[in-house]
C-alpha cells in the first residue's frame, strides 16, 4: 500500500476514534452531576446544617470561580476516553494488524482479552476500598478543624487510585507475555519470588495513601496471588516447549548437546581407479587419443 493510502487510512481511523470520544463526552456532560455523586460517594459528607468538626465528616466544595466548569469538563473528557476506549483501541488495532504475523495477532488477542478483565478487577477493588481510605485520612483531622475538600481533588484522588490498581493488576499478564515470547523463563521468575513479594508490598504501602494496612494488603495480596499464577503458567509452558523442542531454551551463543556415540561402519564397496592421463584413457602409450608436441604429451 502506498504511503498516501496509509496516511489516509490513519486519518480516517483517528477521526472515528475522536468522534466516539466526543459522543461519549457529550453524554457525560449531560449526566455530569450523577457522575460526580458516584465518584464522591466514598467521602463521608456532612448532613445538612452540620459543620465538619474533626474527623467525623467532610464538606465537598468548589474553591474557585472556574472550578465547577473545569471539573465538569475534566470529568466528562476522562469518561469519554475510558468509555470509548473499545472503539479507539479497535481503530488502532485495525491500523496496526495488517503488518503483524499470525502468531503476533494471536498473542495480541490473548493479551487484550486478559488485560480488560484484569484492569476492571483492579479498578473495582480500588473503588471498594476507597471509603476505608478516605475515612482513615479524614480521621487524622484534629478536633476544632473542618474538612473542606475540593471536588477536583476528590475526583483526582479517586481516578488515581483506580488507575494505579488497574495497572498494577496487569503485571502478571506482562510476565506471561514475556514467557510466551521466549524472553523470560518460568524458572527465572520463580527465582525472583522473594524480591517480587517484597517489592509488591513496598509498592502497595507507598502508592496507597492510608496509614493502615488495609489498602496495602488489598493491593499487594491479589498481585502476589496473580504473580504465582503467572509463574505456574510459565513453568507449564516451558515444560511444553521443552517437550516439543529440546533446544528451545538454549541461548544464541550456547551450543546444543551432540550425540558422539560411535556407530558401526557398513560394508565397504570396492571402487575402481579413475584414469586421468591420456595414456591411461587409451590403454597404451602413444596410442590413439594421445597428442604430442615436440616429443611431450600436451598434458604437460
């Protein structure tokens, strides 16, 4: 396909993806108030005519004149990108797929098919533990102080937690894909289990803003289980690969094992001598077929 055709196809697919995002964004603008209430449900808001004193509840507010407008636009655009992701991801895939091999397409389908539910599971888990995280953070407020939270900050905190949990759940899938492509073996992954568990729990403690172990365990526990699941799958895949090809796991600079067992020599067949000189070809010296020049054979 010529370069102009590629550019035209890219333009058309980008236009389709942007139209899908714009359509969902417009719908999100219409239901922006409901979306804000859904995402801020984790905040223990104060009842009417009740002031926020200490860590009992919080008041969600807009701190600037432009905050309602900017927050609504930001929330609508984010919703458009997330909800319309199947459309623009498909357009991206349709543009790249013709240049992929058959096995690469198979791996891509498997990766996308597993990545979507894993990300959704991580996002749902983050939404479940958000009320606990918010209550722990608000409980640190000293007596006599009020919790007046910016709605934009609450939405940013919620979206950040959802994205972090969703992306963290993709780590085992990345390890499986590295094993399927032959980059990483299951035995090597199994040897990293101590460092991986320590790193996962440290990551869970740093990325979750709560001081209690609930958020850390909620993130590190499922990732650890998924990691060992990825190790088990990789070990089984390596066994299958060795059974089909014993040399599959050899490095590029590593020689395969050679069978040096001596074998019996078969019956030797007699081979006649080959005549190469003119005299040998005619059977007599100076006979027919012999050419001399000044008393010498022309072969000399």
